[in-house]
DNA sequence: AATATAACTAACTTTTTGGTAAGTAGCTTT
DNA sequence: AAAGCTACTTACCAAAAAGTTAGTTATATT
C-alpha cells in the first residue's frame, strides 16, 4: 500500500502564503479600517481600532506595506506625519474579505450555537 | 480634540470570531482538502496535507467539528474508522475560501515581488 | 506470542505571537 | 527651559500555538 500525498505542495501554495500574512490578529482589521476611510494617519488607525498596541500596528502596517497592500506616504515635517491608504492591490483584495465578513455575519449565530451544543456533548 | 473610536466593537464582531478559528495554520487547508474529496478518513487527510502533525490535525478537526463546519462519523470497529466530510455550513463557506484562493493565485507573484523589492530598500 | 492497525491522547518542549514600558527625534508651544 | 507633539523602535516578558515523542485500545493477522 503506497502512501501518496494528494494535495502536494500546498505549503508553498499562494493561499498559504497570503493567509500567513492576512490571517494574523490585526492585518484584516487594518485593511477594513483603511477601506472605510481612504486615507488615515498612524494615530487615526490606532484610535480607530482602539485596542491595538503601537508596536503591533507598526509591525502589521509594515507587513502590509511590504506585500504592497498598503501605501505609506511620509511628509518630511516635524512632528512627523505619515499617511496610509490601500493600494490598488489592497483594494482588489477587499471584496473577498467583505464576502467572508458577510458569510461570518450570516452564520455567526449558527456557529456559536454549534459551539455551545458541542461543549455539552 | 476628542478621541473617538471609529470602528467600535470590531473585536466582538463576527468576522473576528470566525477568522480566529479559520485563520489558524491548518483549518483552511483541511477544509480545502475535504472539499476536494467528499469523504476522507483521518489518515487520508493526514497524508493529503503531508506535514501536519497528528496532534494538530486532531485539534483542528475538533474545532471545525465544534463549529459545525465538518461532520465526523465514527464506525465502532477495531481498528477504528472515522470519516470526515464537510457539512452544508462548511460547504457554504468554501466558495469564499476559493475566491480568496483565486485572488492569492492571481496575485502571488506580485506580492512576492513586492516583498523582495521592499527588503532591498 | 508477537506484531500490526487506526485514530487518536497526554506530557512535554520549542517556537511564535503579542503586549508593556520606556526611549528617540527635533521642532513648536508654553 | 520644560513640556508636548507624532510616529515610531527597542528590549523585555508572558501567553498562545504548534511540534515531538510515547502511549492507548482491542481485534486481526502472522
């Protein structure tokens, strides 16, 4: 009996690659906030999300920027001013995120009920 | 100047709730494998994914089952036999996952290029 | 009698992630 | 002259996630 890998190479696959970045604690939230506001400064995002630390906001923005999902514009002035907005690439991702959000909204109650009844059994 | 939270309550929001489960290292992979195969046994999923540990497969399946995305059917025999398949709820999520997968496939090269050029600067 | 089997579970270690608190820059306002 | 502003960075720490290894079960096979 031979063992074969049905779904080879999935670890180097695009989905995994993208989700590793998008699937962390804050990235999607940041993308959604930026999607609602066109342009935001660091502290505006910080306040919009409310409970993200400066460090995580900074790290997450950097990752999103590295992937080309978010654009960062620095104004060389003091105190500093930096503006963030979605790139076209970032914008092209958002509909899928929204679709997922829609599904989540629709099925949240069911899922919570499932979790609850699973625990009891 | 008042500080206001633009995007209140996002932490208790459905998207976050769902993504906390779906956005881990293995869940989406498992869903995709199950979507391609209708019914699979534990070891078949294990081999299909290739480098997931038994423990993580077990934990992930349990979470997916708890949320009602995956159905688990035990045959009371020895050696044991357990079959996994998507529930209707699970199936209803898959199109969105596939959409995300499609986006990832289309934009993977761009993203990798972005990352590479970001590092150099 | 020993070994194989399938689907796990338990205990433990390692790795990754995220949080906290403090510090930095240099100009402007008090 | 001290304090405030903005957008961070750094060092450190705790918690969470994931990996490793060994063990369990009870029957069937060699």
